[in-house]
C-alpha cells in the first residue's frame, strides 16, 4: 500500500522534471553572478546592470574590442570645436514602444544624466553643458571644458538613448520597465532571480537569431558551473580559478578568456612620511617579486601589468615596458641612502581572499630587506572610511576602466582632485599630462602625451601594479557568436546555436 | 481566549519598536558611509553630498530614527532601498513568498517524515528500526546544509539529470532545496518525538488504556501521541521561525531569491533601509509564529485551554 503510494507520487515528479529539463533551443539561458540592480542606464554603475542595458539600449557610438569606434545611433559626427560635437542621427530607428527616435530623445537622455538621478555616473556626465537640437536628426553636444575622453564615454551605458515620452510617463518606476532601441525588448523581471528579454523584431540593425534571452543570477560559483554542466545554462560567467579545469576538461563546454581592463594595485600613502621619498617607494618595489606573487595567488589567471593604462586600451605602453625584476640589493641600497633603518609599515586590505594572500607574500618578501609590515584586514565600509581619512601606509585596491580611454584609467586614481585618489597624489606635472590629454583630439599628439604620462607615472611610483584579471566565461559547445569583452559588458546580440 | 490573543498581539508592538531601535543603532555606528558605497567610484564629491542631504543622512540620530518610525506607522513606508531605489516594502514582499514556500515545504517534510519516524522509534525502542533511524538522524543533524545541498545537486542534477540544480519556479526545482533545508529539522523532530513518546508511553494512563482492551494503534496514536505532541509542536514552531529567518545558505546554493539572500546583499552594501526592513519583517514573522504556536497549545492540551478561559 505504502509502496504503491510512493510509486504514484514519483510519476508526476518525474514528468515535471522532464518538462523542466527540455528547453526549446530558441532561448538563450545565461547564468550571471549577480542580478541587475536597475534597467535605468544612469541609476547604476555596476556591471550586471550594464550588461542588461547593452541588450536593451543602443548608444550613439560603439567601441569594439580593438578600440575602433563605430557608428550606432549616430551615423556620423563632426568636432565643430573643442567643446562642440555634432552628431548626425540614424533615421527610422524605432523604440520598443513603436515611437521613432528623434533628436529630442537624445537631448533628453544626455541631459537627464546630469541631474541627481545620475549621481552614480556623474563623473562621465558632469562636463555636459547642454545638448542643442539642430533638427530632428542632428544634435550638438556642448561641453563645459574640452575633453576628448568624453567622446569615448558616449559608448558607455550612461549615454544610452531613452524614449523621452516613456521615461517621463513611468517616472520612478522606469527602472523596472525599460524602453530602448536595442535588439532585445524587456519582458519581465523577477528581482534577485532572473530577467527575461525577447527579440525586438523592429530593430534597425541585424536582428537577433533567437527568440528569448533569460539571464539568471546564481551567486555561488560552483552552482554556476554545475548549471552549465547539467545543461541548465548555455553561458555562465564569471568562471573562477578553481572551476577552470572542470570547464576545460568537459568535452561539451568551451572556455573563453579575455584580458580585463582592470587592475589590482598596492598604493602608497604619498602624504605620509617616509612614503613621500621616492627612494623608499622604489626600495619597496624592488624588494617585491610581483610576477611570483601574482603567479602564486592567481595560479595562471591574468597577468602583471607594467603600466596603469591596461594593454587593451589605446596608447598603452604596457607591451613596451619590461616585466619587473626583483632586486633585493638595490632595495637595501636605497633604504640605506634614504637613511631609513628598521622601517615598520602597515599594509591595508579589504577582506578579499586574493588581496590578503598577496599581502601575506609581500610581507614576507619585505622582511628580507628589513622592512617589518603588519597586515590590517578591514571590512569594506570601514576600509573606505579609513582610506578617505588617509590613515594607511600602504593599501591594496582595484580599479576598472569600463570606458576604453586612457584618461579614465588614470584620472580617477591619481588626479589631485579625484575622489578615489587614496594615494594622495598631488603632482602638478601629472595633472598637466591628464589635462593636456583630455584637450587633445585622438592622433599622434595625444598618443605622445599619454605615452609620456605613463612613463612619468612609472617613475613617480605612487603604486605598484600587482594583477590584471581576465574575463572568463564558459559556454555550451553549440553556442556561437557570444562576445565576451574586456570591460565585462558581454554582448549576446550575435549569438546563434549551431 | 480572544482577550489572550489580543493581548499577545498588543505585546508585539514594543518588541518591533525595540528591534527597530537595536538594528538602527547598530547600523548607525557601523563604519562605512552608505552614500559613498552606493554611489561608487564614478560619483563626484558633490553628488555624494547631495545624496547625503536628500536621504537625511546628516541629521542627528534621534531625528533619523523618529522620521523612520513616523513614516512606517503613518504610510507603511519603511524607506527606499539605496541600491535599487524601490520601496523596501515592495522588495521584501517580492522576496518573501520564495522563503515562505521553501520554509513551509521544509517544515512539512520534517513533520511528515519526522513524526512517524519518531513514533516508530519509540514504540520499537532498541530495535533495528530505532538504531537505523537514530543514526540517520545524527547524520542529518551534523551535515552542513550547504554540503548536503551540493552533494544532492551533483547526484540528482549532474549525474542523474532528474532534477534542476537551481531556481525555484517549478515543482521539481523545489524538491532539492526543501530536502536540504529539512535535513536538520527532520532529525530534530524525530529525536524530540521519540524522547517525548518514550516518556509518555510508560505512563499509567497508557497502561490503563491497554488494560481496557483498547486497540494498540488507538492507544499510540490517540492517547500517547496527543500527550507527547506539546514539546514537538514547540520545536516545530521554533524551527519554522528559524527557517523563515533566512535559510541563507540554502538560498545561496540553490540561487533562490528569498529574504535571506537580499539581506546578505543589503548588509554587504550598507543598504540601511533594506537591512532594517528585513530584520523587522523577520522579527514580526517570528513573533506571529510563536503566537500561533501558543494558541495551538490550547487546542491540543485541554489543561492549557482551561487556563485561558
């Protein structure tokens, strides 16, 4: 009796299970680490939301992996002056609600980003003075100050073009009901779980080759890989170091790796003695074998950068600068020259395991030249507070350049007025380079400015570059055309199933 | 009876306000500026100061707390999440059903499996049944839920392909997480039922019932079990409250968008309103569950019912 009961119970369960597993191959299931926080392009600065926005919206221009600029919603442009960019708009572009994109929408979108609603991306939009409408298909973006890196930032999520009518109508609820011009239109969103997008058949460009895009958030790295292995997901990222071998070894899966435009560094507090003396900074740099540290902690993922501007960003000199070699003798010599004996320093880090591990190895290496260090691991909030108050000696932190322009790789960290300048760098020559770089249009002159700047930064040594990560994604063998990008804003626009 | 229930509901109020005060104070004094953490690296100093002004973060402590309570009571507005800008009430309401479903199924499984096993163990004490059940209970109690969860995923999802490995939409997706979460509860309910039954089964009134000539099944199920249930009901109530309070590990492994997960995210990003709202919700739920358990006693035990008359 009992056995019959259980058997009867088991049958519907198996049927349900079977239904759940058989997914029609017109749906692409992506397993991301985190859920998007909002679909409003200016209300966030996180990568999962940017990925969602890249599927739903278009921007005026698009910069590909090689750094080349392509027209998107703008078909051509002219630099009327240092502060005025004329953008000629594409005709016949439809929004998901049927409205046609006009210059008024572009004006609205960009000017909206300068209000308080765009606090998180204000650094990109703060230079906008106004947007003038020339006619229905042309605008002039007027800046307050010349800044050619602004043009590159137009490819970033913040400058996504919204439909004025829909955005105004939805008000505060806009973040959950986006309307864009992109190849996917919004269908539904179960917060914290998944969001679903569908092919937009009225798209102005090449239409997507499948019907539904489902992006699920699975924070546990092992669960993501398992989802990939069991076929529940077609693409999963990020794949962490521990899981790489599993995905590589699985004949049904492919692993894709791209260098990321990010950097983990160890910075000096240049406002505190003895780090004001470049010889001490140089000594510490020479005492550390950064290549060995990176290899030990990251085990084959990523590389050690040799310049603050990532190798995949234009005008980077990373390829020309040789790798750092440890030089204990020189370190000791510099310390003696500077007249410093028995130096005691504290190394600050937040709780991320890799950073603590790197700090531990660095501590041991510094001991060999007579520098004693204490590692202080702080929780994120306390860490930021302490860094703001410049209480640290040396600290480990990271930085991401989402927009591939050398200005953004450096100014947020080292410009004297920057908010995240925890090294306290206030160097007029460096500020001069950054200023000049912004005021010069792309070309050999700008290239020279940034090359000189990078060499100068390496001489000034406000920070030691420790690691540059990789964007690693796993996918089913039959999934082709996914664009896994260095700035982590992966694109599913070109995906097709083989 | 009604008066008792009303009185207990009234007592909830100081409990909730007390909890809100504790959480508020702790978050207030924890280092970390929410404005800076939420707006991130690409916000300007001006934007950060504007945010602080707009959210009232520069006001003194009691002003901030007072405003919070006032808005909560008059408008049901317990703030907006700093991260998503949506009302906290909405975020929690959206996440609650998933946690509720998960906890409910886990408790159901615990009761359906735990009580019969406990009874069986008690009446066949020291038999092979008893030993096996007790060993399984010990294993269930000691297994960390995340490890059990991962093992089940690897067996049932990856190797056998019977059940999905994450999510909570379909019926089949609910089986593994509920089982993983229920493992500890089943063990505790089994052991508690067993020991409670053992106490009762040797009592005089049971001997009387047997000597009356009553059928053994009626003796066990009607006379013994009823009397043994009180500690078990207490345990189930507490367990349910505990499961509702977050099931964080289970939700993380199986990627279930419940209250536990959003709380962890909110704590990490210093999303004050969300953390406060979440803790309040959990406190309310726990109190209500305890009240329900207390009321249930009255229906099970006539002695207690008499007290409330």
